[in-house]
C-alpha cells in the first residue's frame, strides 16, 4: 500500500485529504505544520508528500527544499490558497523548488487524484 504524507495547517483540509486518499486505498499520515511534517518524513517511508505552502513554523517551500535534499526523487504536490499574494506566485516558487505538481485551493477531487495516481505510477 502506498503511503502519503499530508502537511497542512488547516484541520479541515487535512481531514478531507486524508479521507479522500484513504477511500482510494492509500495509507495517509498527516501533520499540522512543517516541523512535524519533516519529523514524520525522516521517521517513516513515504511514496508521496502533499504540502500546503503557507503555514506557521515552516512553510511548504522550505519543506520541499529539505525533502529534495534528503530524497531528490520524492514526488511532492504543493497546494496553496494564496495568502497575501495570488496563489499562483507561491505555486510557481514551489515548482521551481522541486514540486512535481502544484494545485490551487480549492482543487477538484479528480484533479488531485489524477496527479497522485500519475506520480505514484512513475
């Protein structure tokens, strides 16, 4: 069973992503912030990471860069609802940092699952 790490500071988003991915047959571990997410990443083996960009403690861009240093081939999906800037600017930075896919919140379930399936198949 493929294991996915979901890092997002919004409890509702974490819950929805966890349940949606579990219904598709994935094992899902969640973290409420970047520090906890990186701790979990270093303690377990994951097949995919989904991270929010704008979070307290450690932001998603930092998470992507740290993950890529540790495991360069780890697929990461970056998600963002914006913040002070339009979400696209953060997502462009996330892609440049190494995210394999970037999605703007709110995203369609089918779009997210399509990216997850594609990245886990490669």
